[in-house]
C-alpha cells in the first residue's frame, strides 16, 4: 500500500465572531488521504474551504476539531514545514530584491549552506525561465514572471510535498503548458503535489485524483479518469475514413443491433490550447510565415489549419491547409502585381 503523505480525520474549522458565536463553518469533517508520488487536485468554488484546508495543513490555522497529519506528524508541528514547498495564490515576495537575492533569502530561512544555496538558486532560475531577468528587481516583473519566481522559492528547499495554490494564475498559454509539464516532472521525481485551481482543464491534464469541496463539505473524491468516464457512451475513432451518409447509416444499423443509438457523427476537435501551442511552434520553425485573409476570388485559401494529429483525427482531405493558404494568396498577389506592371508599361 502506498505511503500517505497527508491525512485528515474529521477535520473541522469553524470561524467565530468577536463574541465567540459561530459565524462560518469553513470546513466540515474532512476525511482525506494523499499518497506519496501523486498529484492531487483540491477543487471547489470560492468559499468552499480549499484555502482553509491548506492553511490547516501548513499549521497556519488550528482546527476546531479533528486531526491533520503531514508526514505522519500533526500539522501543527512546524518542523514538518522544512519538507514542504508552498506557492500561494498571491506570492508576497519582497519587490526590492532581484531573483537571485530572493532565492538566497528563502534559502537562508531553511538554513541551506551558502554553496548549495547559490547552486540551487542558479538551477531554479534557469529552470523557471528567468535567466535573462535574474538581476531585475521583482517590482519590474510581470504577474507571470512573479509566478515563476514564486515557484522557484517553493522549490528552493527541495521539498517532498509541494502545495500549489492557483499555479497557472497570470501565465500565458505557453507558460501554462510549461507549468503543467513541470508539475508532471515533479511527480516523476517522486514528489507529492497538492494543487488548487479554478482552471478545471489544468486539473484534468495533470491530476491523478481530485476532491471537490462545496460549502466546507467533501462532495466527491476519486481518480480523474474514473470520475470523468461516461459508462453509457461508447467513443469510436477511425482514420482514413470519408464521412458519407452510407457510412452513417451502416454505423447506426450496427449500433442498433446491439441496443445502442448513434448520437453524433463527425470529425473530433482539438482543444484551443493545443491549437495555440501548435501555431506558435510552427511560427518558430518557419519565420516570416503569416496568415493572409481570403481574396474575393479565392475564399477557400483562408481555410484554418487542421488539428494536430496527436490531439485528434484529421480528415484525409485537410492535410497541411495552412501552407496552402499562404501559397494560394501569395500566387494571387504575385499575378496582381504582374498585371499592374504590364499596365504601366502600356501607358508609357
């Protein structure tokens, strides 16, 4: 059986007003276990108890009742925090320090030796993509850059448990993909990751298990693939097949034979994130490429690029439409320019 890193038993937190009267039940009898080496997602709308749970695990709050254990020790034991890395939703870093000074400061808090501190800081700055901005003070950083240096400070102590609160906040699509790849890399290194996020697509991409909270109560818990699976729907994918009414009728007949019904018929789509990343990568590989709007006589030239083959099934008639778009418009522009030159010669 896998080793548990985080465990809560009947964990409850009640906020009270000045007179000691019950004001808000932020967390109600939470029973939860997070195992070593997994990525666990804690989901829920605002006010559902996610941040309260994290603060209880870090020992920043004391429970009203119940228990919380981290690495087998009570969460109120602050010594266990030496083995934890924490990235809050808003990273409260000193704005007058640069990246190197920031990591050196947090390394000192963990009593890391100077030589190890410098080496680890240099590696983390390179890892989070801030090598060219290491000397700039954080006040000049964008929101996404502050998120990157915040992640670096969360990893400065080489933690066994990494707690991330809205890790992709402020990041562009490239930065978001980079963050998700890094989270997966942390898991491959044997680290345990607990993340909270409002971006459900991010959670779906990286988390092994999730828990959903609502008004302080645990509503569901389980593996992502199991929770998302629709057992009443069968998905069929095929390649090199042309969509025809005859094919649709044949499929419907086969499904009807086994008691099923054909509910949809067509090409699958990729995600907007995959499309964006693919277009950017292709632009890097082919500098100078640009999209030309369709002309009146050649509207088909503006056909958008087909989805990447890794994310979906492509139609055999839609291979590489983007280059064709550029070439078709380029040819039209060239012929137009040629006709203009010939007209000028006649006038002379």
